[in-house]
């Protein structure tokens, strides 16, 4: 039976096996061949900013990367992917890489920024605007450090630094043992995002007593900015401002709940988007309110506009104005009240007014109040920063770090949010505002009167949870679309305290866009282990030698055979 | 890594087979089709083995890192079918012992090479990523050629009617070693936590020892009468 079966089998194969072999195998091979190989390491990379503002391109213009990795010490960098760690990153090295026409730059950042030495953080923060200031042709990526990535970096570093110094034999040995890495991104080329809508939110508290009440506008922009959108969490700038604004909304909504405590001022709260892109949200909001509608709170009697920007740390408060307020104006009153509150209740806080004229020749406006100033609305910005050029306002280092959470009173130079400072600032602003809207000084109230105490006090937990939530995800303007959770949660919180909460969208003009964003900001990068071409040749020589030895061994198998025979023969004779 | 690397691996894997075929004089016997038939039998036997394994051996669902000793042993026992298959091939061919052994082993090993290493090499060694495992795989194929020649020889000796009584035991032991070699290797690697290069070396040494033993027995048997 077995015989029969195998005969049938044999006949079948005899006729058809070569055919199937010839047809089937190549087909399988072709089908299977484009499968991607498993990567040695796969990690997420965050691309540097890419945007156009008023027709001016900024950031990197490229997203595709497929080159071999080198560290910056290597002699030849052209068309190589230069990888650097934050620890040994410097602007000169970055420039050197770009000058040598490197194919790409990957900067490895530590998982926890707060572990970095402060001078390096400071240095990097100051470099960020410079990296973005000019357009870069090659892709620039940021990656968060992990063990694998660190080992890749180290291997690349040893490979790169040993070049050119060793002898030929050493180099040969090195090619066999060392690994090169081919860095490949999976995404497509970056392209402009069309019809991107920046969302801003407004809400109001209506005052009591008469038709034409003056309005106080409180403004904070919610978006964050840094060298890489996906890494910009913007804790201090401007998570602190937004959480402060929401806390003010909560406090004043309690006062405005009762007719008796309602003041003779309307309060208009505005959370603006696109604040880091020349205050696009504010600009459109003003246009909508002033040019297109007939009746709006902004059109009639605006007492002043107070912008909140970066208020989460530091021992000082600065009121930035474009022109010094005139005596007797509501603006001047607020300034005086702020001074009173600070001097009477918080004497350790340094308060000052900073005067800077609007420079229309600049590419970007310095502070948000200048948007209002251009439209002839009395406005100022309150911030703990003394200059709009501070690197703090546009850095990826501005994260809510663990040490700030503990609030142990340690002194940190880097950007962070101190809850105590934030709630103190909230208290100062709230008290001063209350003194303005209830006209307390004129009514003869004592200077150290505290309104927001006990039931009405500033809730630190509330502020803390707001800051935590705001810094839980990157809020770069390119990432917050109109359906994102940031917008909907902000809307929910405003809706809890305020009336008439509305969303405003800004879309760039199709013909002559004021701002253009680009996609592919977050990608997966693969590092493939590769060997240089010389290694292949070396391997080929070795294999050829091995095969030669094999050939000789098989050819002279008879020798072994006869040796074994000679060994075994005498024993068999003894049988 | 590149097509060149694939070429390297391919040469390393295939040339020893070619050399063996040419130098063992099989080409002079026009044994090509006989080898192909042996390969076809290999395919048939593997299919049967797979069906059997799939039917009777449920997938091991133990925790990761736990070595299922009994299960693996039972699976290795199924490799006894290889012996039957080799015997089947050799019984179909008439001729001298060496010729039968070589045809069966060559066909068998080549079929295994084509079926189980060709595609991984094509897919893997051509990719961007460099890994030593393709070179190791090619070396491994050289080892398995030696292994199958030894195994075929042992099977041939075992099935001879004129096998002296004193030979019965060593031949049976060798047969068992041949069948359970893969299992033993796995056990070795598991127990001593060997690296890939060391385990390859151990495999080479083990295979060398088995084949040397079977060469001894073979020569003694052939030249004793």
C-alpha cells in the first residue's frame, strides 16, 4: 500500500513539480519581498515647528528622513542624520551640522526636564527662538530619551569619534563589531493644513444698574508654544493665566449671582486662541465685535482690558502698558488699586508699571494688550515677566514639573508654576478688581480690606487642578482644533460660571493667509541597525574562504574515510 | 541589509550543498531527479507531521518562560516520522549503500533548506536592518546537511538485515540521538541560557560527534564483511 501511494505521489510530482516550482516560488517571493524588516528600535519623534506667519516661513521645512546616524563629532556630516543629546547641545554645534549640510538633526531630550542642570535648561530656552527664527531646510526632530535610544546614541558616538584616528586594522575590526544606524521616519512629507480653525471662547457676567454700563474685559490666551508643538505644554505661559482667569470667573460669578452684590460693571471674559501666533484669535474677535456687529459690549463703554499672561511664578508683578494711563481713567484706578493691594497686603511683592510703545514695524506684537491698543481700547497686560522677549514665553521647558507640585519653597530658575504664587496673584488681581468695580476706595473702605476670604477665598485646589489639566496635554495652536478636548473642557468651565458662552473661530484667508500650519508634527522613527558596505565585502571574503575550506574538506573526505577505516580495521579483525 | 548581504547568506547556505552534490559523485549517477523525489517525500512527511501535531497537540498555554518539558519531548517524538520518510526514500532507490544514503540525505536536506530558510533569508537579509541571525541561519543549514547525512546513514544501517547483534545497540542509540537532537539542543539552550553563537557552536559539535560516530559504525559495518 505504501509502495502504491508513493508511486502515485512520485508520478504526480514528476509531471508537475518542476512547473509548480518554477511558477510558484518566484510568485511567493515577489509577494513576500516588500515586507518591512523589524526595526531595532522604534520611537516617537516630535518635529520642530513649521509655520508661516504673515507670509514669512519659520522652522523646519522638511519631514522626511532616511539617513545614517552620526554624532556631531564625526568628520563628515553631509547627508547624515546628526543626533545630539540636550546635555551636549549647543547652537554652534547645531549650526556646524547645518553648515556641513547634514541630512537631519535629531535632538534627544531627557524624559524629565527637571533633572537637567539649570544652566543647560536656560541655555536651551534662549536658543529655542533662534532655532525657529530662520527656516531650516532639513528636518529637525526631538525625541525623548529611553534606554534603547541612549544606547543607539552611545554606539553612534563611539563610531563617529573613532573615525580617522585608528589604524587600518582597527577600522576593519571596528566595521565588523560596531553598528551603524539608519534612521527612517514613516510619515509622508509635511504639507500645509488647509482651513485650520483657531478657537477662542468668550463669556460674560452682566452688571446691575442702568443700560450703558462700563465693561471690564479679562483676557488670557490658552495656547502654548515651544520649539516642537507636541512638546509645548506651556504651564506658566499661559496655563497660569488661563487658570487664573477661570478662578476669577468663578469668584466673580458668585458675587454676580445675587442682585445685591452685582456691581455696576459688565465683566467680559475672553480665552483667546492663537496667542502665540500674533494673537490671531484676539484680532478676529475684535474685528467681529467692532466692525461687523451693531451692538457689542466692546463697542460701547469699555473701562479697560486686562490681559493675563504668565503669572505662575516669580516674586514680582509687572503691569505692561502701551501708554501710561491718564489720571481719573478706570485704567488709572486699577493701577492705583493694584498698588494699594500689593503694598497693604502683599508687601513682599514687587509691583511696577512697564511702559512700552506699540511698534507696528515689528513682525509680531509684544503683548496681547497691544491688539486692543491698536483698536483704541484701553488695555494692559499683567505678568511676572518684565519683558515680552523672555524665553519663558516660548519654550518646551515650560512644563509642570514634580518639584513644583510639592511646593517645597525651593528656588528654581527654570520655568515652572508655583501654586502659592499663582493663588497669591489671583488674590491680588481679584481684590484690586473688586475694589475697582465696587468703588471701594471712594467709599472709604480701609486699604487692607479683604473681600475674598472664607467662603469666597481663592481655592488653591481649583487652581491646581486647572493647571494640571491644562498641562496634561500639549496645547500648541496646531494641535488644538475646534473639537479638541481642550476647547470643550474650557467651554464647560466657562459655562459653569458665565453667561452667553460663545466660540469664535479664526480661519486664515485662502488667498493671503496670515498664518499657515503644517502637519506631520509627530512621527514614528525607526532606527535600523546597518553595516557599512566594506563590511559586506569583508564578509564575502570570509565566506569565500570558508567555502574554499569546505570544498577541500569534501574533496578530501576520502582521507578521513581511510583514516577511520585504518583505525577500525584492526578491531574488526579481532572479532 | 542589501542584496549583496543576501547574496552572502545565500552563498553560505547553498554552496556547501552544491559542493557536496558535485564532489560526492552523485552528479555522475544522474541522481538529480532522485534527490528531487526525496525532497518531495520530505514535503509529504512534513505535511503529515504538521497535521498530526495540529490534531493531537493542543497549543501550550503555560506562562511565558516556562519550559514545557513533556510537551516538547512528545513533539520531538513525532520527528520519528522523518526516519520513516528517509527509509521510504532509501527503499525506493536501488544501489549501493553510500549512494542511497547520499541521495536521501541530499534531497531531504535541500528540501528543508528551500522550504524553511529560503524565504526568511530573502525577506530578512535583504531588509535594511542588519542582523547576524541570517549568517547564523546559513551556518545552521550547513550543519543540518551533515546531520541528515549522518541520520540517513544510521537509518540505512538500522534497516539492514545483516546488522550484527553487537551493532544493534549503538545504532539505536544514534538513531535516538538523531531524532531528539533538536529537543536536546533546545533543552541545552534553555538550561544553560546560551547565546546564539554558542548554541550554534554546541550544535555543530554535537552534530559532528554524532556523524563521526555513525561514520565509524558505517565503515566498520561496510568493511567487516
